[in-house]
């Protein structure tokens, strides 16, 4: 297990726009290039189960998460299946006018990634997801 705090990033959009993006299966779901067959279904109040296949080093691996939303403050993710199964992490958001602060904190586990490499892999995945989300948020905002 590795504890990670990735603090201080921001999206170039107000908090309301970021949450509209998060709630949109089209804009958010399709923003990640290395995923296919995305599914989401309700799983209780403010909670859903998500699943997809993700390309991990050239192999398609099934991933599933339980996601609990606390709009407009945070999103808690429990990884149920995939490379990070057993991980629990949270994205929390801070309004900053026309920008939105985003921070990630969590405990990450993996049976697929050696412990010595886990922090680097997680931070790399977070950076990729952030870059893809940032581009998709800009694109969505431009549609207005």
C-alpha cells in the first residue's frame, strides 16, 4: 500500500462546469483514450458502479469502481477490480473563480504493480487522466 496526496492542480473552468463534466457520461466517459466499453449504473444514493476495459501495457483489463459523489465538494472512489483493486481515494474540488482546484488523496494497492513502482504508476495515471479531463472540459465549455 502507498499513501498518495497529489495536491494543487486546477482545471481552467469554474466548479459548476467541472461538475457538469463529471456528471456527463458522454463528455467525461469518452474523455479517456485508453478505455472502452464504459458502463455506469446507480448503486444507492449519490453512488454508482462504473466499469470499463482499460489498456494496460498493451492488454485490455477489466476495471470496476464504486463511486460516491458529494457534489460540489468531492468524489470518493473504491476500486473493486483491476490493477488498483482495493484502493480507496478521493478527488476534492475547491472553487477558485473561473478555475477549480483539484486534489487527490488516497491509499493505493495493487497485485499487478510492484510496491516500489506503485507511486510512480499511480501519479502517472492521475496525470494522464487530468490532462485528458482538462482537454475535454475545455472542449465542453467551448460548446456553450
